[in-house]
C-alpha cells in the first residue's frame, strides 16, 4: 500500500507539478480551474442561500474593504511575478455571515465567508486582515486543488498517467464525488489520513500563515497583528486539544513561534 501510494505520487509530480508562490514548495495540480471552480462557486452560493448574510453595517463594509485591499496586493504581486495564471477563473467575493462560529474560510476561486463570531477575536481591521490573509492564501496556494489531486492519486483515478477521462468535470462517479468532498475537509481513509493528509494539511496551514502575513503587509496592514491575534485565540481556547500529529492545524504555540520567525521577512513589505 505504501509503495503503491509513493509510485502514484511520483507519477503525479511528473504530470502536474507546480510551485507555490513565495514559499516555492512543489505541489500537485491535476484538476484545471475550469473543472474545480464551478463546484466551488455552487457550494459557496449554497452556503449564502442558507445563511444570514450581513450587509451595509460597519462590520460588513470593513470585511469588504479588507478583502479588496488584500485582493489588490495579491494580484499586483502575482502579476509582477508572472503568476497571474493562478487567478484564472477567480470571482472574488467577501461576505460577512451572522453566526456564533469562530471561523472564516475561502473556497477555491476567491469566495470568502467571514463569520461574526470571530470578530471579537480579530478586534480591529488589522486583526481581520490577519485572518482573511491566511484564508485567501489557501486559495492563492491552491491547497484545495492540491488535496483533491492527491485524493485522485490515492484512489487510483489515474489512467496512463492522466486523470480518468471526464470524472472530475462530470462528477458522476461516486468515488470522485467523495474525493471532491474530501478536498474541502471531509475525512480520508485513516491510513492515508495519518500517513499523508494530516501532515500535509499542517504544512498547508503553516504555508497559508506565511503567505498571509506577507500579503497583509503588502496591503498596508501591520503583520505583527497576526501574532497578536493568534495569541488571543490561544488564550481563549478551552477543552482538550488533540495531539499535534493528529491535528490538521499546528499547535497554537508552534503557530505563534513560526509567525514570530516570519516577522523580519514580512516587515520588509509593510508600508504604513
């Protein structure tokens, strides 16, 4: 099983390898945006249709302002570095949703949901930029596509070095539908989860932290606020947390330590 997975990953890297902006990490991208993004947009619309979207308030306007400043900074960076193709098909949207959930996320293609429950922890516009910069960075780094690509490989949906014809686009194969859900957070089989998906998810979280503080600095927000925000989150945490090796996120202590180490790099881009 392990050798077969390694062999499939080798094949995948040979046919669909690209590098993440800023970090330069090699990653898989086997599913083109014109197949993945329509699925993302449909799911995002479904969330908005079943939620209370806050419009016109100071907080809602702030979320729009933060999102657009980050978008502009990211687009300028990608265009200047000949990476604008990563934004192909993006349709940016920044919505504040009324919910006690302490959460925010960004679907592939730039669809952002920011929950009112996290506002007491962000506390200010720079804090919101720290959270949104992290979430948007997942989309810029194409982490959802990467997880889906690895799921296709792990489930043997590679034929002759290519994805089985049309399965990602048609969504008619139940196995492929499952992989699509896994790419946005559903559980993987435990062997694959412990051996590959969880460590990789932690790496993606750390990578989104890295890109996020750089982009928020480019957008004119003090990147030090990311350290302050995660410090507040660590103090607010309650209950037993799982061991880090069984979690998709770095521990609070590790995340804060890594962010502090990134500050000299991020501050180079900070323009007040």
